[in-house]
């Protein structure tokens, strides 16, 4: 008899003379894996066993562990079928293709009758890490530089695509060879195209072209905000001519303009192109896991070659909603499902396995029920996730409010948790060391790590929306928020350093390796976008004194604004210079204030060609640096 081996984190043991697989205890705040503690190696007689694999979408991210795709699938199968089913959940967040293939192979010890695969969203971020100017290996950077020298950004994107295809096909073929004749059902993933934007700066070597791109972008964004769709479209198409289709931001503007003009199919094509052009090889800001055309093509081809049934979720979601562009009805954020989305996706799997009822019949059955406290926590988690992963785009406020309002309407008691979250953020301590987190842990609205406890920024965008919504929903609680912020973070007579990631208004809009660091390791704030904003927490009773130490290309204007009011226009140059700025109390709000430095689109500091640094194996920025901030201190006058 072959000795049992681990299946992912489930370790083989023997209990009462029978083999069983046992996972380590679930940590207090959760982990990446399903929460089932024990899996008997032997099937119960008469029960058909399904092993379920995938990424965070498959794991029921933000609902888990209280509700998962595997659990919904098991309930649907047992409701519809004449024979009993057991669904064993091996999905995990941050899953990679190689890891999933290993887990599928190990799961055969459980003698499954059916395999279900639901993945693909992670491929754009997790499968080509070496094709990047930031990968911490000099030889990998030199290789990247050699590809870059052949044809610039287009060449490195094509190299990443090629590697992604080869890796995905190889992993899926390993699964096919491993499972043999076992039935394998594959879901073709869909993502939130209607709401989620992939804001990225362009990669343009020519200064004139970069200036033209940012000028056109500002004009297009302004016209979009004013709903001048035709003008926005015209300017966005000019952007496309400048960046040659390598920047996802351009496609988002095109899609939004077409949607305003009522051309949903044209908008859909633009949004698909947006996802496809967000390549890990060319990222500036951290992207979001989303499956694109490449993923769907690879999955479709591999299913055809291996005769695996393929479930086309993009087509099914469009038919179910009646909308060409799927959005927040089925998605909590960029790719994770709402309750309806989980129910619908698993209905399609149930229908395919049983092959006796159409998916829409199963989907019309009542959706799973979960306690309102759990659903409210899920919506609050979706708001936190949106604040962390969606950059400063027009729909963000709308999406944040959508999630927070759903949380409030589902269970109003979540309001106290919202305020506890604000307090935990404001302290600047790890959340697990705060009284606010301890209160939350003891209550019915327990936030887990997946809901956003582990975060090293003030989270001011989220706090601002919580305060605004509670002003009407719970005025007494809303009044506590500025006082909490002032107590922990309010300015005093001693200078407070704002040029620290903790105070960044848009933490995502930094070079992504810098935001992945647990603590500040760079000597300054490097600004790859024409605006850099900070949270300024202060009362309105006194003026505020700022000291700015910064630099940018000489001869270009810089504007310092507080809450939209210009308070200074310091003259910066390529050497570090120090500037004193007074902010009058008349432009301040009690509590939250937004301090913004507006750089000239012509100011570009990184003049050394990236290929020269890459050829030496050094880290290189492909995107512009408009300015750098060494220090920005604030104190009350």
C-alpha cells in the first residue's frame, strides 16, 4: 500500500484504524485555505465525491469561511440530484497554477468522482514575476533589459504573454495527465468590467509624447466627468495613438465614453482590451487579479483538447443580467462574487454535472441564506478592498458608497464596527494591538484578515466615505470620527512628517514594489502621477505651517493645494530645496483635509534610460517620476 502524502496543508493521519487528512488549526483571523478540519480518505458508500480547486473567487473570498462556492455547490447538487454528493474544497487565495496542479494530483488519494477547476484571475499577476524591472534578481533584470532593447514595452508584454501561455498550458496538461479519465469541469472566469478600472501611467520615452499624453488624459477625464462622451472619446482615441495601446487607462476612457453613448458592445470590447493591456511586465501601480482574453483562450483550447466540459461564465452572466458589461450586481470588487454571483456560478456547475436541468432553472431557486451580520461584514470588507485596490478613478466613490450602504442596510449594527475600524487605523499600531480590534473580535461583526485588518496606511479614502455616510445614518457615531482622528493623529506644536506612506491619500499610486514593503525603506516619496496627495488631520482653530523638501525638473510650476485651494506655488528644481508654507485656517476642515502637490506634466526626473540600468542588473523605473518629496512636515501655528 502506498504511504499517504499531504494534500496541500491537510496532513495524513490514522484514526480508528482508518486514514484521514487533517489540517492545522485555523488561525484566529483566518488563512488562505478552506476551514474544513478533517477529510476521510475513504468515501462513504453511495456518495459521489467532488474535489473543488481554484483561487480566491472559488474560495468565496470575503464570504468565507461562512459561505464558500464549494458549500453552495454541494447544497445545490444534493437538492437537485437523486444521489448524495460531497464537495471537498481545496481552493485557496493567492493560488498559483503549479500549486493547484500539485494539489489536484495529491487529491486523487481521496478517490474523487469529479474534479472542478475555477481559476485564471491570478495569472496576470502571479505567473510571470521574473519579467519585471523590479524582480530582485540582477540576471532577471538583465534578461528583461535585453527584451526591452529589442522592442520596448511591446516586446516585454509579448514575452510575458508567451511565458504565461506556456506555463498555463503546461500546468493544465499536468492536471490532464494526472487525472486521466476522471471528469473535469472548468469554469471560464468573468470579471467586473463595468465598475473596475486599471489606472496605470503610460510608458513613453519621448518627453513631448508624455506631455501630450497627460494633457489629453486630463481633458478626456474632465469631459467624461461632465458626461461629454463624444469629446471624451475623441481625446481618448488620440491617447491611443500616443501610447499605441499599451496603457489600460486609455481603454477605460474609451469604454466609459462608448457606454455613455449607449454602445455597450463597443464598451465591452474596450474594457476587455483594458484588462488585456494590464501586463505585470509593465505595471507601475499595483494591479488587480482579473482574467483576460489570454486566460479564456488558453482554458478554452485546453478544454477542447482534453474533452473537458467548459462553463462559459461571461456568456451566462450576460444572459442572466441582460447586460453586455457585467458589474456590481455579481461582483463585490474586481473579481470576487456577490451572493448572487456565487449562487449563479455554482448553478452552472450543478447543471453541467447533472446534465438534466438547465442552469437558469437551478439559478431561479432561492439563494443561500447567511446571517445578516456576516453579510454586512462581507460588504464592509468589499469597501475596504475597494479602497485598497481601486485607484483614484471616477467610479470609486460610487463603489465605496455602494458597499458601505449595503453593509448598513443588511445589518445596522455594523456601524460600531465601522468606527472601530477607523480607530484601529488611526492609532498607527498593528490592528491586533488595538482596543478597537479587540472589541471587534468579541462581537458579532468579526473582521478577518481578508477584510483588511493588516494594512499600514491611514486608509483616509475609506474613512472619509464612512464619515460621510454615517453623518445621515448615525450622526452621533459620525461625530466621533474626527475626534478619533484628532486624538491619535491631530497636529500639535511639534512637526508631523506627512511624507510617509501612512499619510498618503492614494497609497496605491506609488511604484508597486514600494507599497508591497511592510515599512518605508525608500529615502523619499517618488511620484509617478501628476498629483500626490496626503491626509492632513487638524482642527480649524489655528493656521498650519508646512515645511516641504522636494525636487522636480527646473523651470516648471508646482502648486500646493489644501482642499482644492491653492496655498503656495514653490519653485522647485532638480536639487533638493526647502520651502515654508502657511495654510490659513479658513481653508481647513475640522478633522480630515486633503493636501495635494500638483506637478507639471512636463516635469520628469528619471532621465537615465531604463535599458542602461537594466543592462547592469539594477532596478529601473519605466514610468516617469514627476517629483520627489524627501520631507513634508506639518504643525499648528
